[in-house]
């Protein structure tokens, strides 16, 4: 199986980190194909950057999607996942949605660890959009940029463990989710130090993508995920433009 | 007052039509500044096109937003409205949200007329995201491209009137909303033929934008709509890149 | 344009204060017609007083509504707004609904400042009824009667500013709403001291009423807002009774 | 036990009918005290009439509430029930809320029979306000005024039975609710002809009122249902004014 | 009237306590028939114990249900109440649902007192399942086993009173609910010490069961509560097996 | 990996069918361990049978769970899945929840095919309990027992294909879910004849169980899924009783 691991951030460092973690959890027969955004923010964290990344993500899908059995969008905003399902016709997994559906099958109340106070509102909007804005969800912000650059992350990991334990003790969470693609693989490493299941989106995303690809449901031929047919577009990268067939707007 | 009327579609015809309707409803002192998307679909109607348009819309805002008192995004998907609020710090109105909040103050059950069966699901997702997916909303699709090109639209208008009356009689709607930027001004013209208030997004959007601009609340300086500060971005149009201040990622 | 500014409280002092603020925000061509409740509470703040005010409000509408282009109900309970839409057939705006739809277009999480601990539950019920009982809304009670009588309100205004800042810092609100008709105009004055948009209902209500009146949708002729036809009523004020046409109950 | 049976309609005919049905279901030791609205609509069915009736209902409560152990508001709009709980400090039951909580304990999907197409929207708003706007609720309108005047109702009853059976067969309802105070006692008479539990609000309301009165919880002394203390009011009926203690507005 | 008071716990002590409280509130003509679970947990408090108790409860209903006019399931998890409605065709009341519908008719915000930190999540799930997971509900855990064995409960009762008052003062609750069958009768005793209505499930359950039995709606003959007809079952207690008619699976 | 495939129905035929389908989708290294309920209904389809099966399922888990890496409950009611998570401390997957989370990652509106009109209400309750009772879900009942016995199912399969296509064409569904454990493997076979993804619970359940087991999160040590510690129970099967440690109720 061939999985496109799409990092819409323009940070090769993050792509590398995510790809390493993905390979650890992927099945032996799965080939991970990591790609990095061609334009936009180094690390997407604002509304404007998210808007730009929607385009960057579909351009990556158009360019690298051929021959892939599924896509994992390794951006915690699940950038362009619905567009990708329409565009490619293979399963496209968002790492946040993957973590949420995984957690829903493991326990009750969710606790989220995020790494940037400002973007928490964006994350909450995303979770609510999936219907998982449950009463009683807890949040802790561990303000740190340590994960985004090479170097020792031991102090950060201690903070994460403490944040999870605080949510267990104070907010009675039953599942902890580490937000951010850059947390790839961290949950597994810290699990022994947590009293509840600890999830990161990339790990969950790889597992969900393999599961969905093995389903073999093929492309939708009706509804809003079916191929749209030839559409008139202008000014796009050739790989992306080619996906619209070059015909006139229907 | 100066209102940026942003059409993220790449159709100048639609921009012209929307601008004409906007000028009819705008206050005497309001100057309408229409702009058209630089890249993407002629008429945005699929998930992939919406993703591309997010970028096109923020690029337009960055390029043309200076000096505007408010923005009306004249695309029925309210493309990048939240990004725009963050980016520009002036009111940014989506035509669908504008129609919904207007309708909510006029009556109960909503009835929507759309012009493309496929995109109805996308429209429903948008409405639900605003919290207006009320039980009992009704929909009628009038499959027609007549509005997207010059020419007589009398037959289309008869179909719209019939669709609205059908929803009044069969589904007991109390407010009718014509979806699509291209319906700009049509509601007002057809109102005498409808038994319930008839709304189009562009008309509602201009009125809401003027109202919000007159509020004078200024720019948020806290939260997810505050200016993000210098951010590291790559590969963007200069006007858009300039909005990020050129600094390193915070 | 002629706007009926309806204060269902029986306090002329509040009516005067509200009318002054309304005139500040209204367009040059708008004439504000303030009226005061003929019976009921000086300041409506309990469930029983709200019940009485429903009647007082429709009686004011029947008496003074002729010739008005829209009505603003300047009571934070949005007293009888739906009845008024049915009764008069022109836009009837509630100041709380107006503040909510305005805020929804400006930011995310709401923070409310109220001035009476007891009535907060009533206010929450109203907000929930409009579908805006969002997870994470914040509240602060500034227990003070200073706004309801002539005199210096500087201390009160400092308390309001502090309450808003506390909600920004502690609860991450993105829009602040000052409840109560008596706050008319205060938001605008205090905006420079707040880091997020600051709204008061009367200001929002005037702007929404002008917007809705300019829409020109006319009277609903179907559904629960259509004219009810002759109805048999007894014991009412003549102006109100006249609205029912004097015929037998249909 | 003494139950105030409050008909806020101004129709003595309806009051008599409701009182007869109430006495059939009440316990032997329960005394039913029927009262009729002093002003307003003969039969409340529009938004304006509901607004007026809020006042009429609290006036009746103030005048006749002394010495009663509970109140049943025999108007299908549950007029002023929350005001009454605050005003009187004894259980105040709305017949629609009573039918809903009764039905919730008997089965799943609800089906409603109403007798006036126009007011169905108002009824739906009320049901939604109680949190019972469940997906899949069914409605049938039996347009008839037969119940509101003396005379044979056999044809009406056949229509009701047919409407209930249609909802069972077509909409898979599991509980049927006859709306309208005037249906008092009809459910019990028609039960043998229905395949699911058949409820009318007055019967449910009497049973709930007796249950709540027997609880003996007494008056709330905190929160929005506690006595409001002396309040300044003007222009009210003496019995109602007396409830506010004649003091200045707190 | 004959009420089956079903304790699915296997504790005779709890059954006795519940039966005593039930007899205090029941009408003079009501005969309380207490029964105790034949297998399972002494005191049901975990998910596995709840699963076992579902079976124990329907076995008790099958064995003792004949001739009863209604059933009160005196377990705070409302174990098997929906199964019982199907199985027996008489009203089956759950004590938690009974407390919720009673409280909903008395005030607004709920406050719950529970006696075991671990099981609070289970209780919240149950409340949410009934649609009563209202924003703002408050909880206090009074960790104590005193109620489950003979002996002085004065200290426990002081803790309960303090927990209720804390929720009134800090969380503005308007109705307090004591969870757990073992609290039977305690609410009534402590009411004078609480500023808001204080409810326990068994008391509310007996009152609701009497009300529902007096309705006389009889057995559903359609839908998911109708008798299922002969079904093929194996390995069941004879009384329970007999309810399935011994026929082949339909 | 060792997966316990738990059929709480007492039909060996269904167990065999489910196990065959499970082996087709399972990874090469996964061993499927099928077990059948020891008591209860041949095919669980009523509320009483569901109550009994809760006990049967936890007894099977206690007896056969040792050494398994995950459990798939192959009953469309997801019988005792939450109890199993608590009892065993390994992932326990319900086939309906698995189908829902799979479908949510593939498209929008769901369409369900069920095989028994009566039990549809139970299925809807289950789906709603998971938060997936989306507006616009569609249902079709294909009344047939053909799947529950050996023999030709071609006619049944044609009916399923027709039902799915009807929901695509009429209700605009984007994902189809075949309910019932007995549909195991049918979705995959019929996928080429459907225009949208077609799912059955057992296939989805095996894939989810493998994914969750590979996560390696281990046992919750806090919250309502942690081991409950010694509990006092009576009258249980020894394997189940042993799980409670034989100690006194805590």
C-alpha cells in the first residue's frame, strides 16, 4: 500500500519528523510518500495561513496523488481533506478527525493538549465541526516551540505528561489527544506515563488510512464526492489544472 | 464608506452583475469596489474549487483591502470570511451568513433555492456550520445556468417564483433564500410575486456590511482574530506576503 | 425612515437614554420615535414582569406602529418581537437578537456583561432560544443600579471595562456584549478600552432595523407571521382591539 | 388538594369543557378551581394573542392563586407557566410540557395532532423550546372548529383517529399527542381506537400537577424562581400589583 | 394500584430502605411490591455490573410483573426500563428519568449530588441520553458509603446539604437531584434545609408511576414497544422464557 | 494478533457467517476467535432480548477474553461494548460504531439498510447515542429473513442494491451502511453495484479493531474504564465472577 503523507506546512523539518513517526506505525507493506507544501506558512497557525494551505494541499494532492492508495493530511487543521476525497477518489484522512474517531472508541471525555494559546479557538472550531464538541472536554496549552526544531524535547515531554495528568485528575478526562502534526509518535512514547489512552493524530491517521484503504470501497460516483467532470479553471499549476479536464465550466 | 466587493470566482461577468446589484442597495455614500479572483474556477461549485478559492480570496483581500471599511465576499460559500476578519481587521461579511442572520430576524422556517443539485450538500454543510441547520428547512433545486451568462432570465425567474411558492405551500417555509452570488438583486425584483420575505445574499451582505462598518468596533487585539504578528511564509504573492511582515515564524 | 423605538419598561428615564443613543447611531434620514410602556414594571427583570410586558409591548405597537418602517424593541428580553412581526408586518428588531447576530459576524466566543445576578438565568434562556448558547460563553455580573438613574457612571464604566478584560484574559472571549437597554451607547464609548469588539443591543438594533427596513421585503402573506384575519377578542385597549378587526374568531 | 385550572382564553365554553375533563381524571380529594381569562382572545392562536395572554394569565394567578396547591395552565401554549412558578411559589404545570414529559416516559417518536394549520409553527417552537424537537416527529393537522362549540364531535373524533393511525403507519410514531386544551379528555375516550398511547395535555397536566404538589418541595428561595422582593410597577390590576409589594424597584 | 418496586441491585438492605420511602409517598390505595435482584452486584456501580443487571431486571419483571399496574426501577441507572415497557406493557418508570422530568417542571439549571466519583461519568451519560445534559449543570460528589448500611447518616446528610448549598451559591442551580436509589426519601427530609427544590429519584418515580398508571393508556400495539410475538430464545429462566412464547424466532 | 469475535446472538449459523467474513478482511497475522452467546435470543431484535444479551456478552468476554488483543462485538446493537472496555482493558469495537466512524471519513449523508421494520427504532436510538443522528439520514427496510439461514441470497442482494440506489437518487446519501452482523462481507461483494461507498459493520469492525490494537494504548488506569477493583457480586457464572475479584463491594 502506498500512502501519501501530505504536510501542507512548508517545513521540511516537520515533514521529516512526521514521516519517521508514520513509518514506525505503518504496516510492513505500506510505503510512506511524504511531501511538503510548496507555498504558505512554515507552520500553519492562523486563519489566513489555513486559507492559503487549502490551495497548497490540493496542489500537492494533484501533483503526487496518482498511484496512492490513500492520503494522510498531516496538518492538525485537516486541511482540504474533503476536497481531497472529491479530487482523488481514494480515502483521505485528516489527523484530527482520525484522533477523534479513535478516541471515541476508547473512552469518554476528551482532553486536548495544544501548543499555542492563540490557535486553540481554531482547533475547537474544527472539533465542533466534526460533532465532537462534547460537554466537558478539557484543554491544556503547553506553550512551547521545542517540537518544531531539532533538539532535546525532554522538558516538553514532561510538560505534556503533567498536562495530561492534570486533566485526568481535575477534569476527569478518559482519553488524551496531543494536537499538532509535530507530535507524531510522541503519544506512543509517553503512553506509559499516562493513566488514560494517549493519542497523536499522525499515528491514528496512518492506522485509519490503512483501514480505509483496505476497505476497498472505490470512488464515489454520485453526490458531492463524485468526480465533478470537466470544469473551467484559470491560473492554476498544471498538475492541478489537469485534474479539471480543461473543459468549459459545466 | 468604501466596500470591497470580493468575487473569488474568476468570472468577470458575475462580478459585474454582483456589483450592479450591490450599487442598487448600497447607501448613497457607499463606494463599491468590485474585484475578481485571479486564479481558480470560473464558478466555484466543487470542494476542490472551494479549497483553491480560499487562497484566491485572501490574496484579493491583501491586494485590495487597504482603505476599505468593510468587505463583502460575494461567493455563496463565504470563502475565507474568517481569514479575512483576521487579516484585515475590518468587518468581512459572507453573503450566506448575511442572508441567514437577516432571515432569522424576519421569520421562522427557511426555504433555500439552489441552482445545482450537486452543490446542495456543500451548501447544507455551510448552513449547518453557522448553526442554522434547522429542522424543517426546505430546499428546491432549479437546475439552470441561465443566470451565469448574459441573456433573458424570465424563464428562470418564473421557476424561482414557483419553487418558492411550492416551499410555502408544501413545507410551510416563512423565509426564502436564493443561494448564489449570481442571484444578486433578483430577490428584490421577485418579492412582489412571493408570499414570504425573499432574500439574496449580496443584498443582505451589503446591508450587513454597512451596518457593521458603522458600528466602528475596530480591530480585535486579542483572540484568534487579532493580528498574528510576523510569520514566516514562502512562495506567496508579494501583497499577501507583505501582510505577514516577513519575520520568522512566531 | 421612521423607527419606532419601543421601551416596554415604564421608565421615561430609560426611554430618554435609549433614544439619545439611538439618534447617535441612526442614519441622518432616520426619525426615532420613542415610546414608553403604559403599564408594568419600571425596569423589567423578573419572569412575571416579562409576562406583563408582552401585553404592554403589543399595545404600544398597535398604538404607535402606524407609519413606522421598522420597530426596535429596546428591552433586553426582546419582548414581543415575534408578536410584533405578525401584528405590524414591518421588521421588528429585538436588541438582544441584534447584538447576537452582529457579534456572530465579528468573532467567536461571546462574553456577556449583565447588571443583575438574578436575571442572568433569564438572559441565558433567551440566548439559548436564539441558538447562540455556545459552549464557552462567559458571563460577568456587574451588580450596579447606577445606569438606571441620572448621575455619574464613571465607576460603573470602569467595572464594565474590567469585566470585559477579565473575560478576554480568562475565558478567551472574542466579542463582548453589554446586556440591557440602559447600556445604549456605552459600548461605543468604551470600545477604545476593550481588546475585542464591544456591543450594546440598542446600537446593534438600530443598525439592524435600518438594514431590514431597506430590504423592503414587505409583509408575509403566508405562515405564522401573516395577518391573522379578523379575530374575536375582549377587554383590550381600543387601538389593540382594532388590530383584530372586530370580527368573530376564525 | 386545590388545583387552579387556568384558562387564559376568554371562552367560558372551553373552560367548562376543560374543567369537566379535569374532574374526571383528578383524585377524589382534589378540588378543581376553573377560571377564565378576563381579556384577550376567545381562543388564543396567534403570536399577538399569546403576548396578551401572558398578562391575562399572571393576572388570573395573582387573583385566584391564594390557597391553591398547584396550577394547571390549560392553554396549549403553556402561557406564563414560568412566570407563575416565580409568582406563586407552587407548582405550575403547562399542559404541553406535561404531555411531553408523559409521552417521553411511554415511548419514542412523537406524533402531534393539531387543529389549525397556521398555529402549527407556534406549537413547534414551543416543543423545541422544551428540548423535545426530536428528529422524526410527525404532525397532522385536522382542520376543524367543531371542538370549540357545543355539538356532535363524532366526525372530528373519526378524523383524529385516522390521523393518529396514519402517523403510526407512515411515520412510525410511538406516542400520539392531541394538542389544544379543548381536547381535554378526548385522548382517554379514543384510546381504544389507537395502537399507541394517546395523550391530551389537560389530562396529563392534572396528573403532573397532583404529582408535583405531593412532592412538597415548597418555594424556591434562590435563583430566578425565588420571590423577587418589592418591585416598582404601575398601571396593574390591584391583585397583581399587590404581588409586587408596592415598594420601589430593587 | 399495585406497583412493582424493582431493585436490580442484590442488596436486600437497599430494597428495604427504598420500599420504606416508597410507601411514605405512595397514595393510600397503592400497594408497593418490592423485589431484589437474583444475581449481579450488591450495588451496581460499574459498566460491567450494569450490563449484568439489564438481564437481572428483565428476569425480575417477567417473574413478578403479572398483575402490577406499573413498575418503578429503583436503580439510578434506569436499568432495563425500555425493555420493561416492551415486555410488560404497563408503565415502567426509571428513577433518574422521573427525577429529571420532575425537575424540568420546577426550575432551570440542575445540580446533581452523587456519592461515588467513579460512576459520575456513567450518570452523565444517562442524563445526556435523556436529552437533559444542559449547559451549566453542576455536580458534587459526596464520597460516602454511609447510606448503604444501617447506622447514623446525620453526617452524610450535613454533607449533602452543604453540597446543595454550594451549587446554589456557586453554580446558580435551581433544582437539586440526589442520585442513587439509596437516597430514597432523603430529599423530602432535607428539603427544609435547601433553598431550591430537592429531589430524589424514588420519590419522583413513585409519583410518576402513579400518574402514568392512572392515565390508562394500555399497551402499545405498534412500534418498538408492542409485544414482539413468539421469539426463539435459549437458556433463560422459565419465567422469562415464557414471556417469549416458546415459538420460533420471527 | 488475536481478535475475539463475539456474537451475543445464540445462533451458530450467524457466528459462522460472521467469522468467514471476518477472516476475509483480517490481516494475515490476525487470528479470529469466534464465540456464540450461551443464552438469550437466537437473533436479538427486541428491547428485552437486548437487555439479556448485555449479560450474555460480558459473560463471553470474561470466559474468552484472556489473551485477546481486541474484541469485535458482532451484534448490530454494539451490545456491552462499553462494559467490555472496562472489563477487559483491550479495545472493544462495536460493529455499528465502527461503520459510523468509517463512513464519517468517507462522505456526508448516511443511508441505512435494515432488514426488520420493527427494530429500526432501536437502531436509530443507537445511532443517535453515538452523535450520528444527522439531519437527512435515510433508511430503507428490506424485510427479509433470507440472510439468517443457509441458501441463495441473490434476491436479497438485488433488493439491497435497489434500496441503496433509491437512497442515492431520492435522498442524496453519500455513504450506505448495511445493518446487522449477518450482512458481514456483503458490502464488499455488492460494492461494484453501488455508486457510493457501501459498508457493513463486521468488515469495518475488524479493520477498526486491528487499528486500535496496533495503537498499543494499554489499559485505562483512571476514569470509568479503569479496573473497578474487587466488587461484591452474587449468582454469576464463575468466569465472570472471577473478574470481580471476589472481594467485598467497595
